[in-house]
C-alpha cells in the first residue's frame, strides 16, 4: 500500500503543534505557581510580622507594666526661676505708721455701723440696703469732733444726704470727711489744724441717717477713693 508523502508531513506538523501548545500551558501554570508561592512567603515574613506586632502592642504593654508597678516612671520636676519669684506685697512702713498716728475722732465714741466696701448695709432711715463709705461713731450730741491728723480744711458744706460736712486734706493723698455735724462755724476753708483739734460737734443733721442715734459719720479717702477707716481707728 502506498502512503502519500504530503499526508505524513501534515500529520507530523499537527503533532508538533499539539506538544508546543501543551508546553506553553505547563509553562504558564508554573509561572502562576511561582507567583503564588512568592506572595505567601512575603505575607509570612517573620520580620514583618514581628514589626507589626511591636507596633500594635508596645503602647499597651508599656501601660500595663506602669500600672502594675513594673516600670519606675520618673516625672520631670518643674524648675523655678528665682528671678520670677517675688515676696508678697506688704504694707509700706510709712503708711502703717501714718495709720497708727491717727487720733480717734470722738472721745468715748463707739462704732455702730461699719464700712461696706463693695457690699451693702441696712439703713433704718431709708429702710433699704445701701453703700456705706464710712463708719458711724455713736456719741452724745454736741460731743467734740476732733481732727484725726494734721491737715488743712479744704471743704465746709451742707451735704444733702449726710448733713454738715467738713473735709480735711492730709499728706500722701489722704483726706478725711466728718459728717452729721452740729455746726460749721468752728473752722473755715483754708484753716490749718493739728491732730486732736476740735473742728465741730456731733449732730443730727444727716437726712439719710436721721433715724439713727446721734453719731459722727467718718470717712477716709486715699487718692480719690473711699477706703475702710477701721484700720486708722484701731
């Protein structure tokens, strides 16, 4: 039997093409397997796992150890600059001595109503709470009223609320006011007085304090502001 040469050649080519296709498939599968193995190896890299574990747990472990006393934590101690520290303000010796030098304005007088400052005190006459810039010193009517310190008479007037009033100006920005007086004829503006000089008497001329017993309403002013007279009378 005769075999055609061309037919044998075609079969041989077909067989080679099939094997070439198979080798190509096998090569592709091998490459995919290599890629998969590389990915798995990277994900399971012990150095990377250790680094991730440290990043997650280091803060929690440190806090646990500190809380259980396993780590001694040294807290920073704040430093203080000695140049910034200054002693608390103290009353000047000059002012303190000046206060101690004041004469009590009424002999045998008694303070019956104090200085209110920013607060309020009850007024019997007005039946309400009011600011009281001085102290009321009860004494018998016409009792002599004395200058508490050396000074000059700068005002003598009849105040609508506090009655006959005399103002003395002293050194270092101090002024004293004496109200609810019995007379304005004993001294005049410009007169120079000494501590203990009689300038008037205790009266009942204060309209806003008319329900109170006879008394001297006494105020101390420093640099244009009313201050508590009590330290000057102790």
